[in-house]
């Protein structure tokens, strides 16, 4: 059975978010030398917060010794900083990433601004100045973690140099399956070939695209299939086409999960100009405009097609709805 979300993606109310650019003073209340609590922190980019990331965070969460289980991550993703024109590659947007890190057990999330100051920071400065300022006493990272200017630092370097600053380094073995190490790159590759089950297996959940429902041309309503329209932001996109989906509303956690079908793509029949996600939710009568929605991609139905007219489009959408309903019936 395809794994699915059991609730909307929301950061826990007891999880604290700290945004800090290292060229700015750290707020006094967060400085270790002014009494801020000490941390057991997992560090990394955590793109998608997949099963390997969750294993890493679990190490920090189980550390104990009175240390707050925390995550240190970077914003924007260093890849986006170095390659600003790169097509979308994110496996979760900023809001969902925070929710997923919180769900993994983090009680404090520190987002370090990845800017020129961070790029120029040496590995030694990162260990001797930044980590101690944040109160890090135990640092968890994967064996492939590299940091500092020109990626010159690694876990061996922290292990050798960190103790003089009160930091113990813990290297966590990378999570593997029967094929290879679980990685964000492998998940992107699975999404790129529309293998949503494989992506979900490595994520530990479905691939989710979230956003605020925006106004469209309301053409779907006129042909009997109203849709919730979402712009696609910086996400890695699956092949354009039709998918069985489910959806949650983060602002209404008591609203039951909604089943549906969605098209992601250019909408060639109506000469669409930009790609977007259009979700038809079954048996739902809600005003969704301007509300955030989490859309889980569960199964690929067919590629996007251009039809000669709206009647043909309506006919194929009806078939898509039946295919998605059949998929959901099997899941239940």
C-alpha cells in the first residue's frame, strides 16, 4: 500500500525557529554565553527530510544529557545560492520543510542564512565560533557531511578540533536500501520518471507539493470538474500529466483527508503559458481560495495531452477521475 500523510504538514507549536545570518549579531536570548540552553544538533540541508535525514535527526533526539534536540540547516539551499538559474529542484518548500523537521523530533530549528559571509567562512571558524555561539554540545551528521569554505571541513575535523570548544561529533551511517544509499538525488530521479511509489518509499511519505490556492480561469468549473490551482515554485516537477492525489488543509487539521485527481503541466488544450498544478478534489465543497493545501502525489495515470476541444478534454478527465477513484478504493 502506498504510504500517505496522516495529517496536514504543520510545525509543532513547541518547536522554536531561529533564523540567523552570521554577519548579524545573534540575539542575546539565543547566545550560549548568555545562558541559552545547550543543543544536540543534527546538521545538513535536509532536502525533503527523507528516511536518511530522519535517522540523523533521531540521533540528536536520543542524545539526552539535558540537551535540546535540534536541527541546523541552511537557507537558501547552497545549490540555489551557487546556481540561481537552476530549474526547480526542492523536495519540500520552506514551510513544509520546517513541519517535517519538527515531525522528525526537532524542538529547535536553526536556519543559517547561506550568503557570501557563510560561503567565505572557514571550517575552523565554523567549529570555533558559530557552533559554540549556538550552544552546540553534540553534533550529528552523515559520513559525507562537508562544510566551510571550499567544503574543507568534515566530521573527522570536528572530532579532532571540536572538543576544545565543548563539542562532541557523532557520525551517523548513511541510510541504505537494497539498491544504494537513500539520497535526495535518488528521490529526484524517481520523481523524474513518475515513480511516485519509489519516491515515497525513500521519503517515508508521499511526494508533496504545497501552496496557496490561486484563482484560475475557472474553466474546470464550466466543464464539471472544478480545480484548486497551485503555482509550482521551486519544486522538482514530475513528468507533466495526470496523477491520483490526496490533500490536506493545514489551517483545518480536523478536515478529513481529501482524495482527488490532478493535472500538473502546461494545459496545452487551453494554451496554458506557465506550468501549474490543478487538483480536482472528490466530493468536496469548500472555498479554498488563498488557503494553503498539501497535495500528495500517489500514482501516475497518464501523460499530459492536447485535445482538439473541451468536449474531448471533459471526456478524458472523466476517465481520469474513474482511474483515480479506483486507485483510492484499492488503497482503502
